[in-house]
């Protein structure tokens, strides 16, 4: 019960003072449940650096990779910073600890042809028109899942007039990204039938079958189902369209800084992963086109 009290206060602190998104706050609170389960029998104030090292080792042995463990440590560290400030704790046992290194994994992307197939849906019914508009918007503007879910209809109507999208991203930071013509047409088509699904007082741009703001899980499920229908072998998810947007823009423009701005990355080092994907693409072209690219067996 004491831990639950701390957890609720921590989540409120993340949302109100740190200005984290709901999705990030929920992820952090989920990560803390690992800490509570591993530390059963030990109070939060009694946990030392040695305990944290042992917990991380246990989770690593159970199969968690370096990136997941790094996120856990970040959540635990922030939690103890909150306890230090608001609840009189005197020690943060996570300071100075690092997660085990993991092999870098490049993001999955669709080829340009696959991306076009994914968004070129034969939409007729209201829910199909909604899905087409969502997927066109993901690929047109590189939005995160929660950025798309949080869009409101009045804001989008204004943005359509100027060909851009205003989104509230990580850290509650607002950015403006271009809106492609195909996405604008798809959104206009959805807005014409939106009233058939939406509750009268609902302000969300995209709604589910009950007429309220669509849930992130529904978006994920719909996208995966459409990917299967369109004959795309890999499992398609919203971040895959975001990765595809970034990779295809970078391949065409070579402007890494512009891609950083459109994605809303705080550091260009985060965006640089797409240069590795771009190099892979160029390597395939080289191998296929150059007569001396590969040695004959």
C-alpha cells in the first residue's frame, strides 16, 4: 500500500511537473512494478546499490536486453529522485549504474513500394476511411502513435488549410510538420463521415467504434490487419511507418537535420540511426548494379 501511494504520486509528478506524455508516464510506472516485485521483503529506503545490481542481473538472465534494462534503470532513477525530493529519502541507489550493452538493432522499415501499398487502401466504409487517414498521416508526417491519437478535430481542420500538422510530442513539446497532399485528401474524406462514428461531444480527430477517442491498441491492431490484407510479410506497426517516413525522406534529401526536426528528436544522434539504414539501401543498389561489386565464387 505504501508503494502504491508512492507510485501514484510519482505518476502525477511525471505528468504535471516533468511534463511527460501519458504513454511515457505509464511506461515508467510499469517499469517500477519490476522493482517492487524484485524487492519483496525490502523497503524502498533499505535498497542499496548492491540490490539494484542484483535485480538488473536477474532481469538480464531472464532475457531482458540492454535497451530494456536501460529504460528500467532510467525509470527507477527518476523514481528515487522523486522520493528524495518529496518524501525525505536520502539515497538514490541507481546513481552511476549502467545497463549491460546490447547489440544495436536497426529499426524495421518498409520499402517505398510497400509503404505505398500500406497506405493505398480501398476505403469505402467510415472505419476504412478512418484507417486510411491515420496511415496516410503516419507516413506523410512521421508521427508517433500517441501524437496521432491525441490529435483533435478542430486543430486538424485549421492545419488542413495551411498544409501542416501541429502535434504535442515527447516532453510536451509542440512541433509543426508538413502534411502531404495524399494525407490531406484522406483526412478530408474521413472528416466527411466522422459524425457517423463519433459521439456528439467528442473532440478527438480519430474515434473508435464507441464514438470516443481511439485507443493506441486499436490503431496497432488495425494497422497490422491491413498489412496482412495488403500482402506485407513483416508485421506492420505505427513506428514502422514513422521509420519508413524518416528513411525515405533521408534517402531523397540527404538532410539529416531536417529529418531530426520533423521527427521531434532532441538530439541528432537519435536520428543518425537512419543513416545506417540509408547506407544499407545504397549497398543493395551497389551490389545489384556494379559489375565488380561481389566476388564470384
